[in-house]
C-alpha cells in the first residue's frame, strides 16, 4: 500500500520507531524506545515526528488525496 511504500523511504531507526509506536499490536512507549536506543524520550519523540513528516511529505508528493 501507499503507506508502506512511504515508510520504506525512512532509515532503519525511523522505521523501527514508527512501527513500534504505531503499527504494532503492543505499542512501545517513548521511555521503552529511549532505553533501546540509549537516548532520551524527548529524542525519540523528535525522531518519531521527523519520520511522520517525511512519510506525510512522500504521500503528498506521490499520491493525490
């Protein structure tokens, strides 16, 4: 689908964060992912927002809604 195509444009860390935060049956918290990546929860939030913006931009540029 278009969403998965857009997600494929992300780097591995961004894909992992988005999938664990939004696409998994049991989602992870910012704190959980901050422990995995050894960064602050705020940094995970920033990476998540960056990834969402990149996916949104890809969708707007490649698909009409």
